[in-house]
């Protein structure tokens, strides 16, 4: 399963009191449909929104998710 990745060049986000961000890397063997379903589940159950997606020549994807910060802790996506 893909893990947390560093942010691609140009995706730097300034620290914010309102938003939290998590970068993810999806390997080439994850199809577009599968990636879409996994991200939709994270959106529904974790409150994450899709901020950016970058598709690379090898078929891998870098995804940046964001959500409003909350008072209670919700785990980061583990897709």
C-alpha cells in the first residue's frame, strides 16, 4: 500500500491554522478507478479533500489531500 510521501517541487504549502495537508504517493499499478475509489473513501470517512494530483510518466501519482483542522484527532489516510 502506498505510504506518505514528500511534497513535489512547487507544492509547498504555508503553515495554516485552518488547514492540514498530507501528501501521498500512489504506485503505477494502482489504476485510475482504484485510486478514485480509495480517495473517495478517505474523503467520506476522514474529511479529506483532493487538493492536487500529479501523474508521472511511469504511471505513479502524487496526491495532496487537505482538510479543515478539527479539535479532535482523526488519523491520517493510509491508502
